[in-house]
């Protein structure tokens, strides 16, 4: 079978493309030297293994001989796994937002051999349609431009590169006070969906750190609506199709307002952050359904997402057998075959199954006969016990299906989040096995994802640890170690957290403007530095919380002063729209709370 340069990589995403007719290179200086030598621009494609639209673009264009011939003739083509190289993704996603006003994956960048972008898009069809340029037409146009107006292209790329340098600048001109939290709450309340829970607009993401901020705001102010938004949102998600009712765990997001039709990929970080949100809600309310949700998330992770070594895998794909969600959906006939007519009828009504199917395909808008399990109301205690028998039968049958791809690389940052969740869960739920799992994962990371100087590495797969760690790796692992210390009182974990925090400051601190860069050095048009708390919280936001907790654990005031530096560096940026920085605001709430 024909292969390209990606055949030598470890990333499951890059290996998916190793047999494409596109002559892919991994990100490397040799690829850029080749572009210079051949006098070609670079086609950069960034995605991840469980990305549905990445699969679509591969099937349409990258597996297609005709499209590949145009790409190979026009460009040097480079593939990047965004989970392995979040720095590359951050810089070129900023370029995409500058050039197109939007972003997403797959991320498609055309750039010069010195890494300066001049065109950006997300998914591109093979051929032009509906006024949207296709890959082939773009290749023809770019080859003509590069040949006849190269200087124009270079000048355009230079202007984008200059703009990128400003994309990671922040405003320090503000003083943090309680009004930041009040403004964050007001903005969150305005976006709240009182009918279905969660926050507009569609698509709806879980937004667990938004929920965790609301819990703290409620605890400090007694504002009942803050707690109500959390309870209603968690309950609505638990009823909906975004929750896997058979095998547990959360899918990535919902394409509709009422949490029915998800994009079906499951990400490790979503499980960790949602478990933390459920645990904190249970801790505050003592209402059992939130504890049950956390237990079930951990059941899924420990069963399906944990390596024998103790580390946690990255994600599970949305697609199987070429169709998104096929692993997770059911027909009425399948229910009847597995459960018998009476039980199938009972559970079919509970979970809203219909003969034609209970959702429309996102692309065709047609019913398919398949059903996404979702409840209209929570099960009572008697039905819960009855459901366990049916669920076990359905789970065992589903296990015989062809499973979606599991991205089995182990990432230091995402493992740090799951270590934190399990350690916290052990404490809140009084479940020692969760602490044991967190300790085993921590031991694996500290033993296997270190360089010769003791610094962290980012990715482990197939026996290989590689890629210098990013600020996120340090911040998220310090969070995990802090929770391990809080739950076990083993001083080793506090010592490790302090040591890593010192290294993080040494490697990543912006000595001029405060805060932390994402990278220890830089090979890109801009050195990324992030604050926005999206699906994942930023390293700076997590570091703020870590530093405050280290100050309280150790009694050493230097850590609180370092936290104050982060607040001063970003307060002016956070002030007008604090709801975009809710993990930062979690740290801000602690900062403003007397010990």
C-alpha cells in the first residue's frame, strides 16, 4: 500500500492520513526546507482523530487521486494533530479568525515557506459549490498567483504575520473587584436558556467551568438563580442525547437547543470537567443525582478510557462504519429483539423511540429509523432499578458492534484534569478506588512523560514520550497534584506541584507583561499566550487557581503574589466580558475570598 511521510508518526490522526495519495509531511523543518527548495507555498491541514468534518474532508479530497494531484503539484502539504501541537493550532486558528472571521476543524491554512499565512478556511469541499471555492479551484488559483504575483502573496502574508503578533496581547488596565463577578453572572444569565437549560446560542456545549463559577457565585452571594441555572442545566443534559444512557459519559456538544442530537465524539477533558461540575454541585446540594452522574462518568472512563499503565486515553470518535453516531443509536426492532416485546415497549416510550426514528439527520434532514435515547423526565427509583437490567442487556449487545476509533495517545494536560477529577471525587464521594486510579495515573505521568532535565513532555503513545510540554501541561498537572494532595495529604504530591510550578514560571512566564506563554520558546509567526476559557480552560486561568491554592497549602505568600501578577496582567481584558473567562473568574472568586 502506498504511504507518505506520516507513516513514521505516532499520532492516530496523522496515521489515519499515512496512506492518502496526498504527499503529507509532518510539521518539521525538513518540510519547510523542501517548500523553499521547490518554490512552493505550504498547505497546512490541522485536525484531530475524532473530528467528524476532518473525516469528511479526507474522504472527499485527501483520499481522492485527482484532488491529491492538484495539492501535490501546487503545495508542500503538512498535517498537524492539534492535540499534539496546540501551539500551532492556536496561532493559525488566530490567523483564520483574522482572515475569515470564523474558525473550526479541519483548519486549512495556505502559507509561505517561512510559516506566514495568507489564506485560511475550515472544511473545504473538493469542488466549488454554493459560491464556496473548492480545493481544486483553489489550487489552480494559488498556483497562478504564486507564479505571476508571488510578491503580492508574500506582502499579504507579512501583513497577517504582523497582525498575529497583536492577537496574543492583553490589557492590564483594570483593578479586580467583586463587580467582575457580578458582570460575569449578569452576562451568563442573559445567555441562559430557561426552557432547556444550558446557554445560547446553538450548538450547545456543556461549559462546565461556567457552571462551577455559578456555584461559587451562589455560595458567596446566596443568589438562588445561579444555583438554579446549574441544577437545571446538569439535569437537562443528563436527560438528553448528549449523555450516553447505555455506556455513560458525555458527547462533545449538542447541535440543537434541547440536547437531543449530539456530535458523538467523547473527549477525556469533557468527562473530567463535567465530573468536577457534578461533584461540586453534589457537594453544595447533597442531591444524589449529581453524585450518580459523577460515579457514572468515572465508570465510563475507568472502563473504556484507561490504559493498563494507568494513563488516560484522549478521545473516542463520533464515527463508526463510515457513519456518525452509528455505534450509539437504536431501532425499535433492536430493542424488541434484545429486551422482549413488553420491556421494549416500556423502555421505548421512556426513551422516546419511534418507528421512523426520533431525530433527523443533520445533513439530509431526513428520518433514518434510528433513535437517540433521551428521557422526557428523570426515572423514579423503581424504574432506575428496572432500567439497570435492560441497560446491561443493551450495553452487552452494543459491545459487539464495531466500535468508533479510540485515540489512545496519553496527553499530560488532559490526564492532569482527570487526575484532579478522580482525586476530588474520591474525597467528595468517599470512594478510595478513585484516589487509587488518580495516583496510578500521576505516577505514570511523572515517570514516563519527563525529559532528561526533569521537565514534562506532552504526549505518550506506543512506548514513545515526545514533544516538549506546553504551559497547559504544567498547569493542568499541577491542578491534579493539588487535588491529590488535598485528598491524600501525602506531602509528595504537594512537593511535586511546587516543583512543577517553579519550572512553569521559569519556562513560560512573560517577564515583560505578566502571565504565561503557551510555549517555552517559539518557532511560529507569534508566540501564543491564551486566556479565553473555551471547551478547555486556559493555562493562565488554571495557573491563577493553582497559585492561590499553593499559597494556602504551603503558607508561602510568594504564590499569592504570583497570582496577583496574573490578575494584573489580564484584568483589563477580562473586565468587559468576564463570562468568556469563567475559569479565570473561579480563581478571582478565591482571590477575593478571605482565607
